[in-house]
C-alpha cells in the first residue's frame, strides 16, 4: 500500500476517531455558534466562568462525583481483595458458580435491574441518598475488581509465597508482606478502573440518585438536553481528564501476565 | 446530679430559643426545564435569603414534563408516614397537582398567605378536572405557539390543516418532540386532537366517557401520516436548537422559552410566533406546599414572596417572559407598557383569549397520550 | 500450607453477598414483576401492553444492536488484522495510538460529542461541505437510529479490537510465516488463519458489547428524538412518567431473552 493510500485511510480514520472529540473541544471554547457558520462565531471563556462559579452546580457535582467514586473504590477494594485472594489461592466449594455469580452484572442488561433497585431502595429510604448511589456503583464495579484482583493474585509467583511460609511466616504475614505488594500493580489497575467506571456512571445514578444526588454525568446530560452545548462540552471535558490520563498510564500497571490470567 | 441539672438547663435554654433564630434550610423542588430551576436559584433564592437572613434556599430540579412532577409525587408518597417531609415548596404541573390533592398530600395554604386573594383565575381552582381550590397558586401561565423562521417560510399556516399541508409540501422542515421529550410536543399533539375531533370542549371540561377515544382513530391516523413528513426533535430545547440551526423552519415552542432563548442570543432575532387555530394548549405550573413540610412557616413566606405583584412583574414577566400566575391587572400595574406589551407582540391578547386552550381533563389526557403511543408510534 | 477450607468462603462471602443482594435479587424481582398484574396475581398483560405500545421499538432495538455488533466485529477484525499483519511499523504504531481513543470515553460524553457532530448542520456535514463532497442542502442529519448505531460502533470497537489484537498477537507466528511463504495474500491469512483462531475471544468481546449496548440509556436518549428508538428509552419513560413497573419490567424481560438468544447463537457458532 502506498503512502497516499495509507494517508487517505488514516485521514479518514483520524476524522472518525478524533472528529467527535474535536467537536467537543470546539464547543467548550465557543461562546456563540449558530447556523450557517461552520466554526464557532466567537470564542471565549464566558461559559467556563459560568460552569466553575463558586455557587455553581458544576463544582458541587464534581465534588459529589469524586466523593462517590472514592467511596466506591474503597468499598470495592475492601470486598474484592479478600475475594480475589480466595479465588486465586484458597479452596472454594462451587468455585465456578461463584465466578459466574460475579459475572452476572455483566451478563444481563442492567437497566431493568437499576429500575428495580431504585424501587427497593424506596422502601429502605435509600433512594436519593449518596449511600444508595455508592452501593449501586460498588456492585457495578465489583465485577471488574474481583476478576482483575483474582488475576493479579494468581499471577504472583507461588514459590515466593511458599518460601515465606517455609521461613516461618504466618499465612496473614505472608499475605501482607509478599502476596499483596506483588499483586499491587494489578490491584491499582482495578482500583483506577473502578474509579473511572464510577465517575462516568450514568444509568444507575439516573434512577437511584435523581433528584438529590447530581453527579457530573447527570449534570452534563441535563445541560445537553436543555440545549446548553457549551456547558455540556465543558463538563464533558472535565469528565474526560481522568479517563485520558488513565489511558496514557495504563501500560505500566496492567502487565501482560496479569491480563492473561483474567478469567482463569 | 449537678451535670444532669446543667444538661437539662442547657436543653431547656436551647428549646426556648425562638424558632426564627434557628437556621432554616428551605427545600424548593421544581419540575420543568432548567429555566425553572434557574429562576428559583438565581432570582427567588437571593431575594428570600436577603429578607430572611437565617434561611438558605436549596433549589432542586426534577426534570421536564410529567416525569419531573412524577418524581416529586414519588418523593412525597415515599415519606407519607414520616412526620416531617424534606420538600418545603414544590412547583408542579396540573396533572400531578390534581392527583396530589386527591391523595391528601398537599397543604391548603392559600388562605394563610396574603397573595391568595390576588388570584381568581379558573386555573387556580381547577386542575384538569380536579378541584384544587385553596391548595395551589399558579406560578405562571404559559402558552405554546408555532415558531417560524421568516427567511425560510413565506407565510405561516393559520391552522392545523394548513400546517399539515405545508409539512407535506416541505418534508422534514417541521419538527416537534413527540410526547416523550417535553411538553411542547405534548401540547402540539393535544392541539391536533382538538382540531381533528368534533367535541374539544368536552375534552377540556368533561364529563369523561371512556368510549370517546375510539373516535380519535381518524385524527391519529392523520397524525401518523404527518409524522412521516416531519422531524422528531429530542425535546423542548431540541426543537429550539434545530430552529436555531436552520435545520427546521417551524416547530411548536413555549412562548416563554422562545423569548428567553432569543434574549440569550440562542435564536435569531427575526424569528416569529404564530398561534394556530383552532387553538393550542397552555398550562400553569403551581406552587404547592406539601402537607407535612418541615419548614411550613418559611415555605408560606416563600410562596407569598414569589406570588407578590412585584416579584411576578420583575421575575415572571420581565426576566423570564412568562404570563403572570396571579391576576394580570395586579402585575400590569407594576410594569411599564413596553415591557408588558412585549409578551403580546406576535400573540395578541385577543388571540390568546380565543385560541389559548387548556389541556384536557386528566382521564382524557391520559387517553390521548396512550392512544398516541398505541396508534401513532406503533 | 494448611488450608482449613473455611477461610476461602469466608473471604468471598461479603463480595458475593453484595452481588446477590444488589443484583441477583433485583433481577429476580424484575423477572417476577414482569408477570405481576396491577393488583397482584399472575398475568401476561404487561407483555401484551409492551408489545402493543412498543413492538416497533423492540424490533428496532434488535436491529440497532445487531447491526452495531456486526460492524464492531468487522472493524475489530480489520484493526486487529492490520496490527498483526501490517508491514509498515510507523503505520502500525500510528494505528495503535489512534484506535484506542474512544475506549475511555464514557457513553454519556460520546453521546454529547455525537449530538452536535452528526447533526444536519453539525461538524461532520460542515466538514464534508467545506471539502466540497456535499452541497449544503444535501446534508442529512444522522440524529436518529443510525446515529445510535454510529455512536455504539465508535465507542465499542476499540474495546473488542483490543481483545482481538491481543489474542492475535499471542498466536504462533509460524503459521502466519508459513502461509506468507506459500504466497497467501494478507487478507486470506486474516480470514482463514487468524480469525478462526481468535474466534473465542472475538465472541466474548461481542457478547459483552451486546449486553453493554442493551443497557445503555444515555445514548438513545440524547441522540434519537423518539421513534424508532431503543427499548431502554421506553422503559425509562414508563417508569419516570407513569410509575408503570409492570410494563417496564416486561420490556426488561424481553431484553434478557434477546441477550440470551444472542449469546446462545454466538456461542453455538464459535463452538462448531
């Protein structure tokens, strides 16, 4: 294939992949943009000021989103590290069934489930609370957390653990000083994954959180539906920053041998 | 023993502190588009907080259309058994107001606020067939009309039949949001049914007869045909957005949203409105106070302030381009002629009186929406 | 290492309970409520209503998600194939950098991008007009079911491509070399040697994508005006406007059936 041919194909691909993103950036920088102009009529930071004003919704939603995401990560790790270790190293009855149970949230379209969670939460007065939203995000994140953590622990060289036990260390001490540090990169990766999933989560929060808990994705959605494209674009960019940062860093944490053990 | 006495004394002292000195968080929950939330947050809240320094107003929006009001109803229903509810003031649509009054979830507060005597309209007494006297004060009266672009449309249609013909001749140049994205589309559909069935007065006033909906097959069939020639937009704002970008030349809009978007530079200044015959619906949104609101006194003060002639003039008419909720003469006295008349540039008071309709009574309203889903969408 | 056999289940229990309580239980609730009449009791009425109101949307959901899955499969194979068989290292590196961008964009943001990108006078059409490919009045907006397909394909392809490329990279290169030596074209190698061997991975990726797409609410809500649209929008509409859990759960049940059917179909094909 000549470079001209390659050029056209890659040009098209770049347009397809980066075009919509470029559109977002343009709207974030635009102040006025209407037909028939192909590019914004005027650029400016007026809408950035509006989005980030102290009494504004965006900062509050950002704080809400981050707080929920951090809590979700904490909850997920607290649940997934023991579970992952058990799945990787310990005897478990019905091991396949348990693995399948953890796969369930990914196997069923979750919208109907969210609708019913909201209804159940009504009875427990959890609807519209941060705690309720954190619970929903945690279940959603557990799938990844457990599978990746299990793979991370499985990838730790058994000989190292055996050596530590032979030297007289207890099971707990071995876990804390050998297994956990060695599995740390994989666990970090799953933590970041869970964080991002929670930050970007929309559907569950739409049913369980509204109208009291407004996360950044919900704010973006409302702005978009109301036709406020500038505000929607700016909030979208704020949402993207952690995701893109993760994408650029992911190589370091998810080594090939960890990935290959996912699903083992 | 001494500590016990001290503690008791402390508690008594606390309890004796007058309530007004305590910090109050007033929860105002409003259905409707973002402009409603902005109205509470940016206009009403600062004024109320200035006059009541111990109060903070928290404004929450539940979204446009009946879904937003449904969310508020669900919140109240979920708290039914508790002694104090977390919604102090709510702004809801007519349909839900009727339901909530019947379920006993609202307080009959109108007799306790001074502005109650300033509103005598039919809308303040009757919500789609349910008697709501004493429970509601209209926040504003809104009206839908067809927005049209003079550069793309030479002469706007005068009624629904002409509109259908125009849409057929100019495919995909008319747009509305169906019944799912917002109330402007719902209003359009209701207007269509009024125009294409013989007995629209009965739809608006009752009595209800379940057999009536069988007569709508012809009208709905024509609407299905019509839908093939038009664009379905993603919501109230979606219609305005497409009008702005010149993607459609005409579409139903709320008069207030139309003027607000134009003032914000989001709509070309040469756009016009046309209220087509035999009429298009409008609706009030109501201020209501839940029966067990946690801050009942502050809630009443809030509504009193929001329905005072000055606030109605400054906020409702001047800033947000709505028709006032309390009787017009009280508000008109507070404004100069120019500001008052800007509401009536394209839609004159006579046209409003003749062609501004109400929505149908609730059972008919539900029937229309269901029939649309069954016959037009499927 | 002495393993009492009791520690394992104990460590797994909290996480398992979480999933059981907050997913499996509501799932069961959903399945049961689908058959529940308004006053209690067993009925098929919800399904009748769902079909009466939303048969078009149910059909279209299948079309939208099916078409998207097909396009994703083709695109992923193409990308994976080029990454494995590409001759020019610079082009391969460029592709590897380029194709991953949509992977970490959440659906909400992707929908927002596409909302103004795909509009009649949006960036895409404006670019075509500026390049002289289209006239102004020839532009069409894609803000309907086609926009939904485009957004899904745009967002999910990198995920499946990542899996497929990884699987292809770990294949034994000797078969590829042998085929090249015998004079096979790269296209033939792709379809006759690579794809059959990565089929299991491809199928897993496609099934996961299918389920994901069936769960998404933001994309159809923001891109498509009304009908035909996806069932998720109708379910949200039933709940938010009417509190009609019966019909919404009936629609949910139908979506489970569709997913199960698709998974069964894919798995059967791949385990030939």
